[in-house]
C-alpha cells in the first residue's frame, strides 16, 4: 500500500485527455495530365526520312479524370447496383511533321479516348460500363490509344477499336464468364474537332450522323484472373463503308492466353467471318492476332505483336488481299509516370513492298490516376 502511494506522487502533475483521431477524407477526384512524344526513322516505298511519327500513337497531350462515388466508398457494399466511378479522357493530338511526307490535313485533332460510368453490383465478377470504351472482342490487347504501340487486328478489320454503348460482364458458372457489348457502330469514332489546312485553316467540329449502324460483341470464357485463359468470341454488326454504303459483318473465333509466373504473357486469337457490302462483292475474312510480353527486373518490358487480316472476295475474280502489322517494342519504366520505349514496326501487304520504321517514345505525366 505504501508503495502505491509513493508511485502516485511520482506521476506527472498534469494529465492529458485522449485526443480524438482526425483523418482526412478519402480523395475521390483524380486529375492526370500525360504527354506522348514519338519520333523516328521511316522507310515508305522509295522514300526514307526522319520525322515525327505518323504510325502508332500520335504526339499528344492527354487529360484524364476519375471521380469515385464517395457514398459507395463509405458504405463499402452494394445492395443491388450503384455507380462506382466516372472516368473521362480526351487527347489533343498533333498529326503533322517536319516535312510534307508526314503532314495530314487534320494537323491538330481533339479525340475522345474514354468516357463513361462504371457500375458495381452485389454479384461477384459482375461489371457494367456505360459510355465510350474499347471494343471488347476477345483477348485482343486492351490498347491504350494514347501511348501503347501494339498491333490490333480489330482496328485493322473494322476501322476503329473504341465505340459508345453498353458493356456487361457476369459469371455463368464458377469457371466461366460471359461478356457482351452493344454499341452504335463507330458513329463517333472520328475526332471531336480538328484543325484543317484544307478548309480555310480553321477548327472544324464533328457533326455525327447516325445511319442505323450497330455492333454487338460477345465472349464466353475463363475469368481474367486465371493463369490460362481461353474462350469463344463473336462479333456482328452493320457499319459504315462509304458515304452512301454500309457493310454487314459477322465474325466468330476463339482466344487464349497463358501467364507464366510474373514474367511471361503469351496470347493470341483467330476469327473467321464474312462481310457483305452494298454494291460490292461479298468477302470472307480471316483475322489473326499474336502477342508475347516479357517482364524482367521490374522495369523492362519486351513486347512482340503481329496482326494479320486476310480478305477473300467472292464471285469477283479478284485475288485475296493480305494486310499485316508486326511490332517489336522495348520499354524501360523509369518511374510510375515515365516510360521510355523503342519501337520497330513493319507494315506489310501481299503484293507490295513493306513499310517499316524505328521510333522512340517518351511518355510522361503528373497528377494522380
């Protein structure tokens, strides 16, 4: 007892009440500004020149915005369905060059790269996106249209790789998911605005005209988190062909991808189908896409990609046409925001000399994403 009394008198004479812990509110809005500088040496036909790139990602400045649903973050769960986030991305591109060989009519163009709402549901592996996004056709590389230089057979085939519509994914069993996309067929795939040298040196704004086009894509296959992914893919739609004509396309095929530890990613897909064009012979189309990615030491990425499109006109006497693009890309990740990339590409056809080039890319940005 005497010891406890002595201990009491040795304690500090001032006592402090416990202070409440104050935490900053979780950030829900993120702004990011990114730039891509792309320059190289090109061999086109009989001409060789050094210039800003006119192949792959254009020189551009891109603004990205992401807004998360604060209420959804606080609740931590969804009773049925709720907006998870809103994303937007626009890019101001420079399509000109130092010489006449590398200058287009639309020297500057403003393009929409991504815009829409992501919805979260109470069901596991179930996602819904409404807006402008990448066309979901198999495991064709999900191209970042701002900076990534990778062959894309979907764009070679239908002329665009992003479209506006609804994209839905949900499991149909423990080991398989179904993914469906329904879009408007590329009506707004052109630039939102462009500065033209041919039309009075002024800015022109897109005036979209919906002509009844549509596009539906589908996939049934393994979930994305599997080490070996495979699935059946399909695509059908009515798209613009010329100012007065449209084309009906149908495609069916398969895809597969193998992930080896955290170093290798090997994938590919193949599809076959027909194209029916107004006032022109029908075609049978064959599409092939192959990709190999190797990651090492956490900072180096080596990528090989090849996309091939073969068209066989029916009842016309015309020969088959072949268009392909082979790309080798070597990247060094300087930081989460900055990447250096050396690219080598070959654009080849069946009955023509191949165009090729070697380009250097600098991609950097600042902000939060």
